C-alpha cells in the first residue's frame, strides 16, 4: 500500500504545479479566459493541494506504523 501512496505523491505535486502554471499563465495573459476561469483554477489548485497533503500525511502515517 505504501508503494502505491509513494507513487501518488509526485503525481499530486505535478497536478498542483500544472494547475498553478495554467492559473499564472491565464493571470498574466488576462482577457476573457482569465475572467471566466481564474476563480475556478484557484479553487481547483486548493483542492489539488489538499489532496496532495492528505496523501503525504497518509504516507507518513503508514511509514510510522511499519517501523
């Protein structure tokens, strides 16, 4: 199980970074896309961060339990 969780950590980090990158790009570019999607991207980034932190905490809990 911890091996699977260990695989999910970089995936969550990459997803968070990708969402952040798209959000920054839309903020810099401005226009209609930024007006439509900036708030949605910010919410999605916060959700991705929360999930990634939960996965990291699960991994730490599993690592502490086994050792």
